[in-house]
């Protein structure tokens, strides 16, 4: 049984890799004054928006180009008392957005939401909640921004990320 489950997991991983491998990476929109808009997804204020194709297929993951962000804070769990988001995490994100008005502050609340964006951090799907700020396309840009962020957020750290969206249909 264990061997069969392992084989199924490898097959799912291979199919996902093939699907993502054939896709052209999509550009993020890190300027809070100019967010991307899409007819397929209404980006929430706490999302990091990115361009989506004019047509999308159900149950296909659309992933952004890699970018760097500075993670200001992680939470192991969030209470989701705002429905699809945590009001405490959103308050933290809004304060961060005020601190860095030219860069998008975004959050993953880890709340039940079929239309939520997913985030891959340093090559692994992220588990837990976080608030981060877009830090650029290069490590050098991210390191420069990290120095500024650490003035207020001592535990801040750089991460290489991707954001993704999938319209789930059964």
C-alpha cells in the first residue's frame, strides 16, 4: 500500500511539473498603486497580484516568474475570523504597507478560500501564514531592501518566491 501511495505521489508530482514546465512565467505587479487586474481573479488587497493569461483552463496552476520578497513575520496558524483572512494579520500587513508605500505588502492567511493564491518560498510550498513585502527581481535588490526592512522588523528575512493561482472546478 505504501509503495502504491508513493507511486501516486510521484505521478502527481510529474504531471504538475510538466504542466508548470510548459507555462510561460507570469509577471507580478509589485506597485500597490498599479495592481494587475484580471477577469479570472479578483485580487484581494492582501494578495500579490500577477498577470494572468486572457484565457485560463480549469484545474491548471498559473505561476508567476520568480521574485524576491522580505518576509516580515510568520505565523504557524491564523484564526481566520475575517472569513477568508485574519484581521490581525491584515492589520499587520496594512502597517507594513504604510512603512513601504512603493512596494506591495502582501499576506498569505492560510484561511479556507478556493480562490486563494498560493506561494512557493525557496522552492517549497508554504505552510502557515506570513506577511511579506516585494523586494525585487534580484538577490542584490532584495538584500538592499532587507537592510531597510530590518530597521523596523528585526526578524525580517529574504526569500525567493513565486505566486500561483488555480481555478478549481470539479
